[in-house]
């Protein structure tokens, strides 16, 4: 079964007009990791070292996809670290 084009978190944020929750950001980051890097790195998102460049880049991509890049603040980054 194919995964949906848009993550449920992204749809919920757009429909509700709200910022993404920390767990939604992490879920989308996990999907991005799986779709983009998993084949090369052979590790799951949960095994990516928090604070590493790959982790932060993937997390930033999730934030951008959720329309939250303007909120890429210390509060958001504290969740990533």
C-alpha cells in the first residue's frame, strides 16, 4: 500500500490553521527520513543522532513541509535537540 502524498499532520495543520505539534513534526520527519535516507543509511529515524546535521536537516524539512519554518525558533529546536 502506498503512503498518502500529504502527511496527516500537514493536512490537519492546514485545515485547523494551527502550528504543528511536536509529535506531528517528528512523525513527518520520520516519514521524510524513511522516504529519502533510509535506503542509504539503513537505520530508522529513531536511531538518527539527535542534534546531528542529518537529524536537524530532516527536522527542518518537516517543519518547512508543515508550513512552520517561520516558527523555527529556540522553542521548536528544543524539541529537536
